[in-house]
C-alpha cells in the first residue's frame, strides 16, 4: 500500500536560490552530463545568474515542497533574445522556462507538470507573448501535453564527437 505524500507548490524566495542552482546542476547530471564537464564553480555561476535575472529580467522560481523539503523547482524569466530587440514587446516578448527538476522519488506524480503550468501563468502575467524552453528528449511528451510545439530551432554540431 503506497501512501501519497502531500506536495505543496509555491513561489520560491531568494533564500532558496542555492537549492534552485543545485537542482539545475542535478538536472544536468541526470541528463548524463559528466561532472567533469560542469564548471567547478557552478553554484557561484548559478547564483550570480539568478541574481542578475531577478534584477533585470523579471526572474521567478517556483518550488515543490514535501515533508518540509524542497523536492522540485522551475525557473523562468523574460528572454532577451539572440539578436537586437527591434520588435515591439507586444508583438514578441518571449519568456524562457529553464531548470525544471523533480527529485527521483517524487517524479511521475504531476509535479513537473504543475511547476511548468505555474511558470507559464507567471510569464503570461508579466506580458510574455510566448513561452519557450529546451526540452530533454525524455520530457518532450510532458511539454507537448501542455501545448508546447516543436519550433523552428535548427542545430548544427560544430564539435566532433570522435574521441
């Protein structure tokens, strides 16, 4: 007989930024990135990015909490783009969702779905016209169920995979 542990999802506080950064690190490890390929000062980099995004890009994070522990998180903010912002924000203001992470023991319970839904709602509230994210192959179906579609992003690998 399995017991369901109540999970509460709420806006995170700046005091929880280190947990958000740690989830981002663990997400990459779960995706198979070797720890040697992650910057050794990943925590400092993450905290500085979050601080800057909070001050300039309307950064927000949501966390999932169970039994007093944060077991999942998502981050998002306005996306400033890859080229000069010549279009009106009412025409195109993307919001970027990143770092969707749920600890293994709490996966497959709808936590990532709810975190992502809350972030989409937040991005709408701050005037974003579209939400974008980069999905890991194993998460594509989750995002497609939420209405995300494939984009016109095309990639060309410039690094040889030969060893």
